[in-house]
């Protein structure tokens, strides 16, 4: 089953909340998403991510500040696009090495999944008012954790691994108990922005060979076949536009909607099969809108020989997304088994 890539395997990616909004940070895209509701996909906007705010290990919201942890230090800013009011401070040794971080109700929470504990403190530099508590077993397998969008609220949320119900997040009042826990689905427009999300909304990445021409020599003598063949090369604009069609790309963002959709798709194809990818690099492919192109081919056919001409294409689910330049010629009617070489 395809799934979302966990934060631990996607450096610079995280979910946090602050001032009535939820934020999904994607350093690999150079931008972040803002939404007022992860379940309804409401008020979605995409902003550029300042270089100084990229590639953090963890991102924490709360109290009008974003806190970006990298190694044993933390950068605090008021705006991820402008890096405004930046201050860098060191983390107390007992506040280092957490698997997940979030803030709620005046506390920073640090989750140690391996130990099955969590630490909370009012100050990560001094480890003030600190206590370490047992993490409920049902809260140990989260992919991402975040606090409420207001520092006056209590509780926490975490994204669960995909199940037969799709991708869901849990919300509860206390990490130590499993009482009064609510479950919500993640809206498809939000899923599209998460790493691995396209495999959930569109289907896993699949590479396949399509037979675009069959050439036969029915004579008893060798012949030379020389003709122009037509092939479609480029990306499926209609399908790509569906990825970002409900997103508002802010003018401050350094990327346009179409380019952002292409980048998300490129990364999805490069992911491992575990996360709905196919481990294929498409950097050398044509990412322009698909058009018909002609190519001159010349080759010899033996008497009564039949050859098959195949073109490689990449799909999300059953829908073709990218028509590749790569062609192969075989003497078998079955598609090639070897992948295309970019």
C-alpha cells in the first residue's frame, strides 16, 4: 500500500500549526503550504520558503513564532518566507535528539518514539519546568506530529500511516492516554502536497511500454525499412493541472503552478515503491506540454521478420503523465521488461 513518506525520511519536511493555520513545509520544493483546515482543504495558499528556513530537522509552531530545529540548535522566526526577526539559540542536552517536536498550551513537547516517552518543557534552552512522561502505545507510530493552531489550545495531532481508510490524522487531548481521540481524513488537495501523496490521490507511479508501431516483412528477401514515425513526447497538461488546481500560489512564491506540479510529479516518480514511486529519474525527459513529434528510423528486416516499436511512458495509477523520449525495438510482441534509461 502506498503511503506518505515519514518526516524521519524526508529532511526539511514537517507539519506545524500557528495563528489559526496549519503549515506543511517542503524544503525539497522550496515552498510551504498554509491551510485553515487539513480535513476540508480550506484556504490553501503556497508560499516560498526562505533559504535560511530550509532543510530543518523539525518545524514547530506556537506563540506567533516558527521554531526550526537543526542539529542541536534552533532558529526562531516570525515568517518562513522572509526569515523575519530571526534568533538562533542552543538546545538543552535533554531537549536534543527527539524524533518529533511540537508546541501546545505554553509547552514544547519532544517525542522519543524508540523509548516510548515524551518530554515537555516551557523552554528548550534551559529545559525549564521539564518532565518526561510515558507515551501511550497507540500514539507511537505517527509520521508527523503537530500542536493546535492557537497556543491557548491544548491537545495534539499526528498523521498515521496509510490504512484501508486512506490517510488520516488523529487528534487527542493527551499523549499519555487514548481517551477522546478523534480521527479525521486528510483532504486530497492537502495530500497532493505531502511527499508520497500523489500515490494516494492518483495512484502509484508505474512505468510501462506502449506499442506504437509494428513493422512486418512478409517477403522472402531482406528489406530496409526507412520511415518517419510519430510519437507523443512531454507531459499530460490536463492531469498535471489537477494537482494544484485548488491551490493559491502567492506572488511571493518563486515558482508557478505548472512548474510546481511538475516538480511534485518528478519527485514522486523518484521515490521508492514503498511510497508509491518507481525510482526513476526524469531529469533528462522533456517536461514540456505533450506534442506529436516525428523521428526518422532506418533498420533492416530479415525475410518474414516482424519487429515491434515501443515507447516508454510514466503513469500515476492508470493515467499517463509523462510520455518519454525513449524508444525500443524488439522482435517479441510482449512489452520490454527492462526500464527506460533516462
